[in-house]
C-alpha cells in the first residue's frame, strides 16, 4: 500500500470532518490549478490521486476538464459517489491505473494535491513511474509535498483518531525522484507556511 495503514484508518474514521475542514480552496492551490489547466490546454482527461471530498475535481470540472477521481480511502470514495462523482478506490502503488471509462487511452495529466507526501520514501519513485506510464507524451503532472527532512509520525492533539505518517522532502531529492521516474520537472515552487513544495512537470 502506498499510504501508511494508520494514515488510511485515520482518514476512514474522520472522512466527513476532513472534507468539511478542507472545503475552502487555499489561494496557492488555486494558483497551481490555473497553471495546470493552462499547461494542459483547457481540455482533457486527468487522473486525480487523493481526491478527498472532491474540492479540486469540482474546480477542474468548472474549467472543462474531465477528472477520474480516486482515493485510497474508501470513506472518501463513498462521499464522492454520494456527491455525484464517478470515483474509484485506488492505491497508486499496486492497483491498475488504466482508466476503466476510457480503455486504452492514456491520461492527459495527473493531479495530486497534498497527498503523495504520505507515500513512504522508497516507494515514491515507483508510484511516480507508474503515473508516468499512465500519462501520454507531453502530459502534465502536479504534485505537492511537505518540505523538511526525514519523516513525521504524529497523533492530532485535538482528535486522537487522527494518526498520520508523513514523508518530508527537500527540493533536490524530490526533483531527482521525478526525473528517475520519467518526468521532466518544469518548476518546484514553495507555498504556504508549512511550506508545501509544488512540483510541475511533464512527460517527454
């Protein structure tokens, strides 16, 4: 599994609360959405890894993109389906990434906002490589990660049900992971107070 089991269980039991908390779109995420949609050309089919409650997918739909919503947490998938999204439970490390609604077609892009930092360090290049193989030549990727060194396992002080395992990254190592997986990195920008490292890249 790409995501730590404690992390998945935490999201399972607090999915509704998390969706409510994450409903407001941060300005930096909207900025990245603008750049992503522009780079793709305003149309196309994208794979979202970690759709959560569908906040970003809803915005992409308004912009004219078709989104395959996925999440490793069944609780999020259930909420997405109840809200009218076509959503699949998908582990990007082990599951088939092919689009069941468009057999034989590669994605035009991959979007994963604040999700892949839950992937263990040694698995990230594998996940990124699998995403590259599922994306057409010239297709785009956006993925954001927490900046720092090492990893963090933490339990929320406000809700003991929330236990997360995060992998922290520095820009040079993160860039190397993407390149090794078959992506060309266009830009890595730092955003917010965490901060987040937002990677923009494309397939050769």
